[in-house]
C-alpha cells in the first residue's frame, strides 16, 4: 500500500527531472564564492524578490536566524507572533546564539498581530529595555495568506518607528499563487509581497519540492553580514550546486503547479466537512487543520497511519498537500477518516503527538 504522507510538504522526493538537473550542475566551492550554480540561484531568487542580493542556506531555520542576527545585535529584540515559526519552532536560536530577545505578541486566527499591540511593544530608547530593532512577519501562516493591506500597514508602522522588517516567507510562493491577480504571474506577485520587507527567507524544500535549501534575500550589506553569520553557524557548504540546481529547477517548473496542491487541500477539507466529531478549518493554500472531538485525535492519527496515511497532531490535526500527493491519495485519506468515525467510538487521549514539520 502506497503511503499518503500529509505530514508536511517537506517530505517530497526529488522528481526525476530534478535529479537530472542535479547531476548536470556545474560545481565549485561555495565558501570561496565560486560555485556557478549557487551563484545563479542566488542571483535568480534575488531578482524574483526584488532584492539586491541573496544567500543560499541549508534550511529555513538557518536563513531566518541569519536574517534576524544580521538585523539585530546583542541586547536587541525583535517583535514576532506568539505562534510564529521564528519564535516557537526554531529552537530559540536568535536568543541562544545571538542574545537577541524575542517580544512575542498574540495573533488572531489569520496570524496577524494587532497594529496597536505592535506599537505598544516598541520600547523607548532607555537602558532599562532591550532595543527594539525588527518586526518579523510570516506569509503564509498556518496556510493563511497575509492580506496586502495588513503587510503594508504593519511594515509602515515599523518603518515609522525606525525598525527593520523581515518576512519568514517559507511558503511565500504558495501565498503568491493563491493571491495573484488574474493574469499576474506568481513571480511578480512574490515581488509585490517582498517589496514590503527589508529581508525575507524563501524555502525551496517545502511546496517547491527541492530536497534541501532556503535563501535569505536582502540588501548587499545585510547579505554580507549574513554570510559571516552563516559561516559561524556551520552553514558554509562546498559543492552546494548539487542542491542549488534542484532549487533552480523548482523555480522553473514547480511554482505554478502549487495551484494543484491548493486544489487538493480544498478537496480534502470539503471531503472531511460534515463528519460528526470533526471541525474542519477551510483550506486557503496547502494546509488543512482539523479539530477532533472527544479526545480522539491521537487514535485517529494511529488509525490513519495503520491505513497508509500520515498526518501530524501538535495543534489539532494538520494535513499538508504537496507534489507527491494526488487527488486519488486525497480521496483515500478522506475515506480512511470517514471509516474511522464509522467504526470507532470516543477513546481517551494518550498517544504522543508529533511536531509540526
């Protein structure tokens, strides 16, 4: 039985065409800056995002870390959502490695921090306080696309107060495909989103389907600082063009097809709607959250796994669509969930829950 892996869009396998591109990539030593494929990728993603420069990173966590530390110094702080990835799911790296204090704020159901809360969190220039230097936002957030009006207003507020702005854009291409105007290309839409920010991190190993890698995009000065931080963090790779080639292939071939993932997420959400004991949150991009009544979430996860479907259950149940899951796989997942509720009654919680990625 084929496993339908809906734990995350990070689980994708490289396509055959991607493997061919990987093996054909010209290589050099990226620490010396002479890997031509890495350089091509950095130039390409910088151009797409409208930034002066970019830096290839092994992971989105490292990309966000280097971005925050390039903006902030010891004793500084960044404002961030209480449930944002850069605060909650990246091991506290900015505080641990950079002595940069996070100032987490409450978010609404779409991941937005209230503008009044952001303004109130900015500290005066006083030795009693950490120096507020940076506002961090995330797009998409739990599958939600951040509205342009909010991005514009939040980043304008930050600039008025002398703060820099950073976007965790791990799934910014999902946001772009979901929100592009008719006839507008996804790359142009990414540029519109990126224009609100001084820097952003873009992930290639989620919806775009590359096996490894993210990029930090920003000014020449910021990227020069981030390069030094990346080296200290152990992110200086050598013949990294093998990986960069996959990301370049993804930018050429896997962006527009994100619409298929969004359609499959809607198919899943619609198929699960109406099941007694489930509350399904509508799918805006490629992530579907489901709340399970009667403490049956862990039992449902076990049942799904026994029947060839994988999901995660840290915050409710989470299903993520990607290029390795087709409509038939979605239908199998729906049928398995329905069978669970048809065959079981409420059971106590007890199974360990897994992480979000």
